[in-house]
């Protein structure tokens, strides 16, 4: 694992290696939106927006089910139709870092249990661990969600458990965490893994998956902006990780795999370049999700959280 410095702010291709989906449903949607471009572009954009905010749920592995069974379960009623599942794991090693709590934030269409290997290692190191399934994810209710709902859950957990010793976030969860750091979340250290740099890049990747036309994509973007109209700002900047990185005083470790097919590693480089004093670690061959269970990555993260000295390279 090594580091690299390069200026890719202008050159980055936000679609990355995202390919059009060959799934039958995706193919049908492609034809629908192609027709919509010609006959009802605004309606097509609205339907695309509804899909964009609606995560799919996936079956957890046996290891994930096991770690969830070991957690203390709580709930947080986010709204009338959304109840968020919360998880707490407490360390038995009082001689190490007892009372230090680490928050884990999963990505889009992910779930808390994907951090199962992290949980074991953090408990072993003496940390207590908190996580959650965002609305529409894992065991939480709801059919759609967004960055502000992730943010509300994160701030709620801080109010309940106090200042976090660190936050480990994956992909979209790290976009949300970077936003939260500048809007109420108070923590010393942040670890971002496989993180998109631009909020607008999520739209472009979605466009590639469904093969949306440029006109439908523009309409989609307008509907997304309308959802966040009360923000009264440029959401594409406000929600972008690399922009929030510029304002953060927390120490950060940026981890990204060079073979990530969902989010190009150059996006991680850009976040690093904009996060003063951050450490960039690049892996190879772990992709977008397998990176969450890699022992070397997990050990490096725990070392980073435990190190009270200045940042130093922990992986060669």
C-alpha cells in the first residue's frame, strides 16, 4: 500500500469505470428513459430521481448475521415512516481504551454488518463500537433516504453517546460523514474508505448504469436539487467530500483501492489533496467492498485511531 500525489481536480472522469447494467430490469428502464427523453423528459427525470433516492437491499452473509446477533439493539424513530436500527458493541477490555467509542457509517445499499471484521478488531483494541442501518438499509424501515437523513442519525448518535474517538466510513457513508463534520459532528479522527469525491459524480455514475440520456440526467439533477431546496445553497459543492475536506480540522486517513470499479481511486487522491494533513493509503486488488474485510487495512485503521502522535505512514 503506497501513496501518490497528483492534481486531478479538472481531469477526473466522474463516471469512472461504471458500465451500463445488463440486468433485464435495467435494460427495460434504459428503453423507458430513452422514450422519456423524447416524450416526457421532466416526468422521466422525476422517476429517475425516485429511483436514485431508493436503495436496494441485499442479503447479508453469515458473518454479518453473526456480528449483528452479538450487538445490543436499539431504535431511533427518524420520522413517522422511518425507524432506524442502531447497534452497540461494548469491549470487555477495560485496561485499554474503555469508554472510547468509534462510529461506523456504511455506504449506499450497505449495512452496519459489513464492518463485521472491523468490529472484532476494534473491540480487541479496547474500543466500544456504534453503528446503524440507514433508512431503507439493512434492518431499518423506509424505502428512500438521502445524505441529510444519514446526517441526522449521525448527530443523534453523538448526542446519545458523546464525542466519538473516531469515525470509520465507507463510500457514500463517508460523503455523509464529511458533511456531518462541518455540521455538528465532533471527532478527532476520520477514516474514509472507497469514497466518491464529488456529489454530482453519483449522478453521472447512475446515468452510466441506466444509460440515461443527457436531457434526462439534467432533469434528474434538477429534481435532486428540488429535494434539497431548503438548503439554499449549491448542493453539488455543499455535499461533495473534497469540498468538505477543505474545512475539516479532524485528522484523516484516506483509503482507496486502485482497482475500485465503482469509484476511481483518483477520487480518493483528490479528497486527500484537499484534506490538510491527511494520510493517503492505496491498496491493490481489493475493489470497492472487499477492502472492508482486509486484515492489513483493518490493522492500519486501528493503528491510526490508537496513535496519539502525529500522523505517520502505517502501511508500506
